[in-house]
C-alpha cells in the first residue's frame, strides 16, 4: 500500500511505553521511526537481508559524524550498524523504515536507478542510498555512495566495498 504525500507530518506512535518514538511520513515511500537499544522494535519494518547466522536484517539509518547514513538493523541484537571510514560502527539510536512499496534493483559502480530511495546524505549534501549485496554468506545492506563508485557494507567490524549490488527503490 503506497502512502500519499503528507508534508513533514509527524504523529506519535501508539505505545506509551516507547519514549521518543515517532513516525515521519515520507512521500509515498513508507515512514521512518526512531528506535534505540531499549527497543521494542515496531511491526512492518522493511526487510533488507539475512545475516550469516540466519537473523533477518532490516532497513535503517543513523546519524554519524554529521552524515545521515544508511544502516543495517538487527532487532535480535538491539542495534544498528553503519559503515564509515573503513569501519563498521555500532549505533544505539537510529531509525527503521516501515511500510511502503519497495523493490530491490540491480546497479553497479556507484550508479542508482531512477526510482532509488534517498535514505541519507553526507554533510556536504551528497545523497546516500540503501544498497545490499551478498558477502560471506550474508545478504548485507549498506550505503551506496555514488561519488565513491561503490556500495559500502558494514560487516564484521569493517567497511567492505562492492561494485555490484542492489538498490532499494520505490515501486
């Protein structure tokens, strides 16, 4: 179900025990909801992949050094991970993507399809997109950084660069 455009509207998530939890409606592309290590995680999160241990990974994003960076969210570990400066960085405060009609489309070398969903941006204003690729038996999401010509995956403490990947796109 696609959501219609609501300009910068916010509404409180209907669960009084969750502090600072709200959902921001985006133009036809689901909504972002704030979460932290205290949980719980909301229903209807957008699936991004599966970790080596079989745990489901979801689409997320988090601030890191001024950038809003695409993140992999693993609810069973109560954290999100971003990659930056060659490292996988654990984030305790992050947002998860919920609802929406999405599809993963193939891309390479920093390119993104026309319907790619902008998930974040650098402090310089460069858009960042959610990508994913298979790495060491894991379908791992990460950030497509167009000017770097690749998709970076947060994996096992490192930032892994791949040139062939899929990109999260609005259907």
